[in-house]
C-alpha cells in the first residue's frame, strides 16, 4: 500500500516537471534570429522602352504615338542569405515571420550620424534561398568612387495596424539579431543585370517605410512552411536553449521509465512475500 502511494506521488511529480518542461520548450521556440550573411553589388538594371506606333487618321500613314526612351535604373542590390525560421501565431492570430532591417552610411561617417539611411520590415523570401533588395540611391549624392557601408539585421516580427498608430501600418519587432559585420561597396562600373523597375527608394535618411514598435512574443508556435527539423538543429548547430531542453526531456523520460520498472518490481516482490 505504501509503495502504491509513493508510486502515485512520484508519477504526479514527474508529470508536473514534464508540463513545466513543455512550457519552457515552447518558449524556447521563440528565438532571436541569427546574424544574417549578405553581399552588396552595384548593378545596372537599366532598360529601354520602345516607341509605340499608330495610324494617322487623316493620311493613313503610320506615325509614332509615344516616343521610346531609356530608363536609367542603377541600384545597389543587397542579397541576404535566408536562414531557417519557423513562423508562428501569437495570441491575436498575427503571423510572426522573418524580416530584415538594413542600414547604410558613408564610409567616413559613423553609425550614430544623422545621415545614416535605414529601412525595416523587409520580408524574407519564401520562394528562394536568398532575399534580394534593390536600393535606389540616386538622390544620395554619391559620386563615382564614393564608398558606402552596409549592415543587415534579421528580425522576428509582423506588420500590423492598430489604434495606437491611428490605423497606420507599423512593424512590431519581437526580437532582432545583432547587426552584421560591415560590407563596403565602391560606386564604379556597375554589373549589368535584368531590369528591376521598383527599387527601394530611401529618399529620407533614417526613415523606415513605416514606424516600428516592440511587442512581447507569445508562446503559441504553429506549423509553418519549411519548418526547421529539431533533430537537425540539435546535431548541426541549432539553438542552444532548445538543445538543453531536449536533453532534459530525454533524461526525464528515461528516469520515468526506470522508476516505473523499479517500483513495479518492488511492488511485485512485496506481493510475492505475502
């Protein structure tokens, strides 16, 4: 009888420990993204728009309706290598995903200067291994031979609209990696590439496309496209907190099984003695 009481008490304690572990494990899924790897390049996306032709209503001859023109579209392309990130829903059903922030400055400026350009809330591509952002810097006043520094940070968050911002869209940052190491580009001869007609335009320094806000992460992970494999993360450099929690879970399970076996054998021995 006494053995049964001990067994029941230990079972309750193990279940309580397991529940707490699962809560901590869910919390561990809300991790800060890693510092992203990226490259920068000065690229010529310029293209020509051909003229359009029509028929003169009075002579029947072919005439030019609109003249052709050349579109000068030279940009700085920032190519960011995407990282494994599992999107999840918060308690308000907002999808928390992977985004990027980019900042740039003149080579001889500092990151604290007011001339620093900044943009945030750039959603990571879900269809390719990298995210490419083409930046229109035509109004920065950079001369040939000028040098520009770039840094990138990975962000977990989501865009939203609420009363605090008068209904305007802003970006909620839940967590952000450290800023990357600096990549410097020299404006010289651009690389020719395919046309990009809608580059990012940072016309106003230090002004992101929408305000940023900070929110507390919720602990409601959900399945997302291409979720990370926990076993792969543990074996190949995943989040340390998750690894520790997984090891703890395995230890608890092993101890539970061992305890059950020992108690059952002990109970069987006691019953046999009677």
